[in-house]
């Protein structure tokens, strides 16, 4: 399942216009907050797909029959760029366990790159619903490698990918190279990918815009 959160009119369009804007991007705090907002909307929409159970809740005046989550998802993100999006998901799934993955592009002199995955901290994900966040789904290579590694730790019941901007090329790559039950939730979807693997029009480097420029690796 692929869901484009911008396919219908909503505030997501407003937030993404600011996330993409070179004028507004100079305000790092606003950039991060808009990323959080996209994560919050994705969390709410994903919550509709999860399993619930009846629970009796004692109120001051009696018993209320409430529907509550049967099981909290595991929230996973790719460091460092995914932290703001992850925080938005955490605002809604505030009892969830967490996984953190360090995956980045190691650029070569010829302009190509490999995906380096150096650090993973994760709870058991066997039989769990995993929500994996990363602002940009460009080539899809880092997300596929991350999913493969997470699957080596256990077999999740379902994986939800949450991204601010996706590229159709990356979506197709993920679909071809993963065998998980998978859903993709994108703030918006662009069609163009440059030869160096950047989404056009995209938004630039989400990690740098949120947290400052880094040394090139």
C-alpha cells in the first residue's frame, strides 16, 4: 500500500510547502517542527490500521468501555535525518519501544555511493508492527538495507515506512527488493531523481536543514 498524504487537500500541503521552501528552510526550528507535524499526521493515519481491544476504564462516575491499542508499534528511524520525523511519531505513539539505525551514503570519486550501516540499537521486532521513518525515499537503497538488517533481528508483522518526500524510482526499488508486508506513507511523491540520487524538486538535505551542515564522507 502506498499513501500520498498530499493527494487530498489538508494542512500537510501547507507544511510541505514550508519544508521545501528555500526561504523558510533557513529557520531550522520551523523545519524540524514541520517534519514533526508530518510524522504526527502519519502516526494518526497508521493508527487506524492497527489492532484494538475493548478495555473497561473506571471513571469517577462509572465504567466506560474503551477501545485501546492491543500492542504498541516499534518506532525505528535512520540517524540523524529521521529524528524530527521520528519525534512526531513519538508524540502519538508515546509508549512505543524504539530502534535507531545509522545508515549513510559513502560517496566515491566517480559520483556513485555505497550505503554504510554502522550502528543499530533495537528491541525485539519479531511479530511486531514496525514504523520506520526517514525524511527522503530517494533511491531506496538505504531503506532496503535497513529493512534487511532489521529482518535479521526478527520477522516483523508489518512495516510502515514514513517519509516526507518519496520518489517513484525509490518506491519501486523498495517494492522490488523487500519481501515484508510493507506500507509506504509519504508526505508527497516526486517523479524525478538525479544521476547522483537526489529527488527533484525534493527539498535538499533534510539532515543538514534540521541539524546543520556535516563534513562530507
